[in-house]
């Protein structure tokens, strides 16, 4: 199945059709659909797709490369003893005509050594780009090698013509996986557990309910997600223990970088920064600061576990893995989760709305060029001579013209009543803004809104889930 990704497909297809040699980089977390995207863009006999082998020697990688080249060009297989000889053969095929070439999981192809990057640079400069109709794409999952030696490579920096960090699909594209079988409310629950990861959404049977799917996939022996955490981290990161400790700590509570370093007994300098940068580029965590929203004031950065499935895994699966690995009967999910799911979705809905903020802004008529800052807003509680009760706003958007949009996100199976007005009004007061600022109040309702709240006209906009999924 392949749905959406029109913008990214357009970027690749434009490169393929251009009148100059193009060198592109595509990267993202595991399971996000990089290979599927690149395969979707290919067309005709000029397309060459090379998939590397995981944990294989250089000799084995070269042999596999030559076998793929022979099959795709329909020519006898040549013998190559090393990458230089393999690239000599490839150069012969790329000399004329239009070609779209993909090196998938390039770090595996390079055996995580920089020699292949240097060799590729030489062949690109001296052989391949001499044909203006060649498009080469280097693809890989986010890991230290991919970031340092490909994405941030000095050797390739002035040569790459496009770069795509592939993010999870937004809600309006993710809904296509459900084929019209589930309501928007239930689709939102799915996305708050599995996120917009295509490989995860492919596991869902849209004819079955949310509870049935989660029970089957996550809480029964041999379910797809039972070993997914270990699989993803082993494939993506070399030093899995440190990354796992960071993720597990943030699953308990978001915190500033310095506090995380203290929790894990790790220095908050370059070492921890490198781990956090890799996790953020993989879309597993995100850093938020109130300074980026209002342009001043408190500069505390807060690290948040941003991946939906990891949040669910550490809340409901990881504490019960031994039981799950033995279970063959349905119903375990509901017994373990119980009533706590309401609180889980209440918090997860804030992240869901942040993920889909462009759709929300478009629905209320705000253009992206008007936005000067956005994100969750928080102010630490202080017990000083001037006490501060602290403040937490789900989403705050600063617009040109001294306008702030305070977005309150509520997800509930019960009607959302007028009590939310007092909650939002308190936050408006605690913002302590200059008088010339206008505060526009927006409610995103994941569920029904009571007639009394609709009549109140306190909010500038009340949006339902259709604003996100449309």
C-alpha cells in the first residue's frame, strides 16, 4: 500500500526529469516508508535500485550490488573485487541516457566506514554527473553514520541538490489506510498509539475495532509489536543501551536536558547532546522551549518523548512483556489498561494536534508566513519572594500583528462542557501579556461539544477532528 507523500514524490520526480545531474539524500527513522517512497518514484528501464545487506562484509556487499546490477540491466553479471571495480561497471551503464539510481541503506553498503563516501564523491565528480540526465539518491535510516557522513558531510555538502527528511504521514493521509471503515474518533485513537508510520498502519485491520487491533498486535504472543522496540533500536542504533535509557526516562516524564543528564548520570555536554540530536532527527524525541514561542523570557528547554508508539509501549507493554509473551487469548489489553486509557489519550491528544498543526491553522485561516513561533508553552513553578504558580498551555501560536492563539486540546468520550472556559481563562490571565496583544482562543475537540459550550461563544474557534482529517 502507498498513500499520500505527494510533496516528497514531486521533489524526487522533479529531480528525475531535470536537465542537470541530481544528487539527493533521503533519510528518516526506520519504518517511515523511505524505500516505498523511492520505489514509487521510479519508472522505466533507467531506474536502478540497490538495496544493501545488513551486517554484511564489504566483499558480500559488492557481490550483492553486482548481482542486482546484472538483473536490473539484464546483462551478464560482472566480477568486481571491490567498490572501485563495481563503480567502474556502474559508470559504463550510466554514461548515456536518463537514469534514476538509488543506494538504499547506504550506511550498510559502506559497512559504516567513510571510505565509500570518498570513493562515491570521486565517481560523482568525475564520471556520473558528466551525464546531466543522472539522478542519484542516497538513502538511510537516522543513525550516527548517516547524519555525520552523509547528511552533514563536507564532501557531499556542495554536491547534493535536494534533501528529504521523511516524517510520519499526517492524519489526512493516514486516514487512507483505514479505507473508510473507522470513524474519525477511532482513527485518532489509532494514530495516538501507532503514529503516522506507514509500516505500523499497514498492520491494522481496518475492519476490526481499535481494541481488537491493539490486543492482537501488541498484547498477544507473536504480535507484530511485541518485539518491535528491540528490533527498531538494534537496526537503527549501535549503542542501544544509552538510547534506550534516554527514551525510557523521558517516557516517565519530560524534563530539561540538564535534569535528564542527572537522571542517567551522563554529562550534559557533547556526548548527551549527540545522542539527543540523533533521537530528535529520528523523530523519537522533540525539544520545546517557551522562548521560541514568545521570543523572550524563560529559555528552559524541555525534552519530550515524541514518538506515539514508544510512549504507548513504555506505558502499557514494557512493564508486562513477560505476560504478553505467554498470552494467546484476546482481552489482555483492556485488563491491563483499564480506565487509565482516558488519561493517556488526554495527554496524547496534545501531541496529535501538534503533529497536525498545519491543518489546524489552515482551517482557521492562518497562513504559515504569518506564524512567528509555535509550540507547547510552559513556565516553571517558583516558590520565591514573588511566587509563580507556573503555567502549561497545550499549543501557543504567535502571529504577526501581536496576536497569540491559545489552543486547548481536549479528547474525551464524554461531552466537553463549559468548564473548559474557566480553565482556559485562567491560562490567559497567567500568560501576563502586554495590553496590546490579542489572545485568540481555540478549542480542538476530540469528541462531542456540549450545547452550552457552543452557545457560550467564548472561543474564537471550536474545531472537531474533521479539521485534522480533512
